[in-house]
């Protein structure tokens, strides 16, 4: 006669799934906290002091030490500067876009051809455009990713 053993308990997917889901949910929550903590005025990358010029490429950002500011060079929205190898009646203008975070967030347009619009006040700081490179030549168009803006942050 065959001997019968009691049936082994079967794992019901429900209990295992709940424990697994809870672990995954906890990991996702912790990951979200880490990401959220990384958002704000702090920028992973170089830090520059007040009153010292710094250069950024398009899409690059920097923190200004002691000011609680982060500045990002968002791009050049227009460049009508007279090419270096041409004779022009007017010098033209290039428009440099920046985004400043810290004490609120704001975007500004700084101009190369108009000194009255080459700076922007953000809180108690003034951000000024010092230079935009490369300078145009009539024989070679500038790739928008090649622009480099030199800026400086000062207290007035």
C-alpha cells in the first residue's frame, strides 16, 4: 500500500509578490529622494568665485562660491556680428542666453553689441558678458555647440 504524505504547502504568489513589490517600491522611493535632493541651485561641476571671469560651453553650468548661484549658458539665439574678415558699417550683435538659479530662477539675454544690455541683475548680483567666442568669419559658419561665453559675477 502506498503511503501518502501530507501535501507540501504551496507558495501563493500573493505573499511573495507583495513582499517583492514593497521592496521595489521602497527602492524607487529612496531613488526618488536621492534625485530630488540633487535638484536645486547646486551644480555638480566647477565652482567659480565672485569677480573672476569664467567660460562656459553651451549647456554647461557652474556654481558661484559664496553667492548661492548656479549659472547655465543655454545658447546663442542670434549672431549678427560683423565677420572678422569683412568690412562692416556696424559691428552687429550676438545674443547670449543664460539661466540663473538661486534666489529664484530666471533666464536672461546678454548682448555683445550693446554694453547697456551686456549685464543682468539677479538679486544682489550682476552677471556680465565679457566675451563670446568663436568670432565669426564669413567663410565658415559657427556650429551652435561651439560657442563659449565668458561671464563674470559681481556685487555692485
